C-alpha cells in the first residue's frame, strides 16, 4: 500500500465530514466501499475492501484485521490492492453503472436509504472491454495508476474539482460546486 494520508476525527461542526459509496460484489462475499473524507479544504478518497479471509498475495495492502460481533474476523484492505475492488471501480468508471443501492427498514417497510454522495461515471462505448487484469504501477500520495493490456486507470487519492474526464468517475454532494474527479480511464 502506498502512502495513505490520515485525517483525524473531530466532533466540532464542520471540521470533518465523510461520505461513502459502495459496490455489490458479484460473488456477495467482499465488502467494497469508498470513503470520501473532507478536512477543511483537503479531500481524501479511501477505497476499502472487507474480506472474510485473507487475500492471498495482498499482504502489502492489508490495513487492519478486525472482529465483527456477528460475522467474526475480517480483513480490511486498501481497495487498490484488491483485484475485486479494482474490477468494480473500473467497471463503474467506464459505464456509470454498478453503485450498490442502499436499503434500510423504516417503520416496518424497506426504503431506499438516503445517500450523501452521488457518483457519475461513463463514457465507454457499447463494445465489450475487459475490466480485470489491472496492476498497480504507481502509488503516490495524490494518485495511483493501474494498467491492463488496454487501459491506464488513474485513481485520485486526493481528488480535486475539474471537468469530467471523457471516461471516468466523478462525485458530487450537497454544497459542492461541480464535481470532484475520482478516477480517469484512458486507452493506451
């Protein structure tokens, strides 16, 4: 795992805020979540996976081992070191589809849980494109670069505002002007 900036937690109003979005694992076994943390003018993107067993060959991406009161031991990884997260993030960045729908019981009924963030992706054409096989080739404080045989995929750990990339992923939330660029995909 590359350099991961940290942001402490404070309870004073306005000092620290976070937002989250999730993806559904096709196999239903891996938790796939991204935290967007704001501290003053600094915004951090923290991609995470939570697994029910260690991920072979990903020891360098391991952040923590935790105990869940019901599910037992869990392993938490930097999402960019977990092929399942990268596959889902690349797919959503290219197509704009795949964010998990949050549901919660309210007064005995299932309701869509309100989200404090909206992600927007897309730009890929209708032809099939593999989203597996990405390897991390650069992992820096501000951005990480992954490559496969066809594309370069940049994930911004410190996303900033700007125009939406032709193929990529942006995020908006109440109080933001425009969007923050979270990821960009370019054909090589």
